[in-house]
C-alpha cells in the first residue's frame, strides 16, 4: 500500500484521542488506512465517488472481488467516523457491462442494419449443400465475412468480442445498502444525477434496445441520530428546484483533463449545502482531482481529502488551496 503522506493547510483540530487530529488537509494513501486515523464521531458528511469497476486506467489490476472488498471496507469504516445523524453520500453508477461467463450471449437480429444481403436462409442452404464446411469456408462460398455467417446462424451481435464472456447490467445500490446496514448505516434517500448522454460509452445502443448511459445515483446513508432540519439552509426557489427533487439535471464536466472521472462542482455544492450543518466536517476518501475539498472549502466547511495517487493529490492540493472560503453559503 502507498505510504501515507500529509499535505498541509492551516489545521483545524478536533477529536477526543490523545493525539489531536487536524482537518483541512489532504492525506495521500489508501482510504482504508487513512479513515482509521480519524477521530470517532467527527464527520458530518462523507461524500465520495469510488472506482466503478468499469475499466478506468486507475482501476487496472483490481479484480471484482477486490473492488467489492475495497468498497465494503470503506463503508464499514464510516460507522465509526460519522457523527450521530451524519450522512454518507455515495455517487456511483451501475456496472452496465459486467462480464458473466454463465450468461448466454445476447441474441439480436438487426432487421434494418444488415450490411450484407446474405440471409439466414442463405447460410442454412449453404450448410446443407456443404455439411463439412466451417464458418470460414461458408463465408468464402457466400462471399461474405465469417462474422456475418456467425451472426446469421446465431443471431449474435458478438458484443464485446466473439471470444469474450457475455455481459449484463449489475446494480450497485443493493451491494452498498447491504454493506451499510451491516454496520448500522441506513439508506435514507437516493437522488439521480441526470448528466449528459455518454455516447462514447454506449456504442452498442444503435444495434440493440439498450439505453444510452446518462445518469448516476446518489445514495444517501444515515447514521442514527437527531438530524437538524433547517429550512433556511436553502432559498425557497432552491428547495423547489432541487432540494426536494429526486432528479438533479447537472451537466457533466466538459473536459476531463484533470481526472478521467471528475464530477461537476455544482453536484458537490448541492450535497454539501443540503446535508451537513454550515460549520460541518466534509470528507472525501476517494478525492481524485479535489472537487469535494475545493467546494467544501469555498462553502466554509472543514474538509479532509484522501487520495491514493500522488499525481492526483498534487492536483487536488493546488486546486483546493486556490479556493476562497465563503462562509455565507
């Protein structure tokens, strides 16, 4: 594991341990190690977006079981660090292309999308006339590609490659809820972040009934305690426009030049303004390029970021340090 390093700011200390803990800084290291250093019942809001197990560069080398273990461990550690009535808000998407070797390949006959005039009946007739011919031989006889022969015979869109396992949608919310309830955190609410359509990640939508990827979830977990509900926390129009609304339409980050999975500042701003008190402590254990700490500092909250990559931690440090605190928000 990466050795933990501390990136300093003007410290704000809290906690009951013998060694006083300072917030308003960034820790470089594994979230599971860093969260153990936090004082008990010291965090009002933990807002984070973990690796999604969808093949991003920073996820390479981690199996699905290892990914589950990482998220489960981080969730479990929140049971101790959250204050009573504190919230853990997790931004995550479902895994839309989860490989499952046990799943039959999805079969589809693209009625209007065939690039070759060869029909299934043509292939079956060629097989009847040439019973010993394999797909490559049949393709040569019919004057088409071997892939066309396979598609006509199997109604197989060979999504993901002919020799790769079939894929399915895997819902992440159920796993999160199970792990959270096991440690005494409960799913209080959920929001939908309606972002821009991800056409680049939905290239199969044109040859199937699959939807284009254009939303993610915000799962809001609560640690039992008395929540201070302050209607003055938002303006009246903000309550009606998004505070009390389940779907948040917020544009995606236009250029992911800092981090390939950066979420917009306006998404963080809504969460930070809605859930923790104005003087609360906000933590992000998967900090990335520092969006959460930047917004939390600007809104006058205490903050802490944890990031395993030195490269991203440096970006987050510069970005957060440049933010101006506004304690009127």
